[in-house]
C-alpha cells in the first residue's frame, strides 16, 4: 500500500487520480501517449442503451478559464461498448475501469447497468443522473431527491458492483439529493457534473454552440465543486468522488481535504492530454511540501 493509494468502495487504487467521463474516451486513445496503467482508474465515455450521434455542431467552445460543451452523449451504445471498446481497452489497461452510464428513462438505466455489471473489466458503475427524463417532462432525474432515488434503487436491484451516482450541481439542495441516493442504496457519490452555461458571439449575435446552452466546466468552477464536495461528504456516510475544475496536484489535495476519497480530472485532459500523468507525478512533491504522509483521511471538519 503506497502513500498515494486510496480505497474507493472497497477497491484499492494506486492513487486517487481518475480521468472523468467524456474527457478520456475509452482509454486506449490516451494509451498511445503514455502508460495509462499509472492512473488510479478512469471513467469511460458516457454509455447509453442505444447508439447516439450527439448534438449538432458547433458543440464545444472555449471560455475564459473553462469551456462549454453540448456533445450530447455521443457513443456507440452499450452492446458495441462491450463487444468492441472494452476488448481494445483490455490490450492496454490491466486495472478495473469505471463504467459511466446515462439514460433517458429508468428502464434505459437498468438495461445498460445490468449489461455492464456482467463485464469483468468494470469495477464500478458511475450513473450520470443529469440526463432529461423523457417520461417525466424533460427534467433531469438528478434535480429532485425522488428522481435520484428512483434511478438508484432501480439500478441497484440489477447490479452487484459498486454504484456511484454522479450528481448535477444545477440544483438548489445538493445535500438532500445525495442523502436520497444514499438511502436508496448508492455505494458512492460523484460530483460535480458540469454547470449550465451559455455564451453569445457578438459578431454573429448567436449563441456560440448550436444547442444554445451547455455544460460549463474547467478551472472556473473549482470553488463551486469544492463547496459541494465538502457539503455532501459531511452529510453522507458513503465515499465521495470529487471533480470540477481540477487541474493540478494541489487541486487534488484540496478536494481530498474537502472530503473526497478520489478525484476525477475532466476538462484539463482536453487542454493537455498529459494532465493526469503530470498530476500523479507531481503529487509526491506537493505532499512533501504540505507534510502529508498519506492521501487517506485528509478530510477537514
């Protein structure tokens, strides 16, 4: 057990650094750049029951200290993820991977989670409940405690692996939603997903992305993420994975102090494909600087 190691839902990680879903593909693309086995693990591209082409372009735009995206969960669908993507990953990654699941009805979540639960490579299932409920008027499942709990209960009934519910920050009471997920059987919570943002091009007088609004991420949202991780980790008794604007080893330590047991890195991977590698390699220096012997139990009160 190294000084960088942490435990996430009963599974040991060599370090707490996890590339976030949607920023690391299915992993093997980054394996061409460096040995991705140095990662704690990673959360692969958001997977749905059916294949999705995603939203119209332009769907990504840079902003000061961040970016807005409305990719729209483009993915080949769970069947092809299992038959094509995971075998490719197995050639370059020998650790358990975190599956990320999205859905537009409870039945879709159940179907996809049940399929991925049977995959030996999958260690955890991260369930993104920021998707619009097509049977519930389009409101995201994660905007109410009741909706979040409904998805949690449904996927827990068909899975054996740890279920980590990924929460949206676009709510008034994140703690109530996290506690509802815990009560419904969640094994962990990850947060925050992107904030809802928008920019307008002054020359064209149109929104900079075709979808008008999209997920705002990057270093600008880090203080919001730290606050929510702190609030949730002090309200629940299950592990919290922190994310949102993390771009340095110092950010990772701060997230752990806020109460996270592991930390996902998102937009930084799109700016620098070596971001996670650099963060992991820099962690020992930062730990020495702040006289930290272990990354476990850094949570402040």
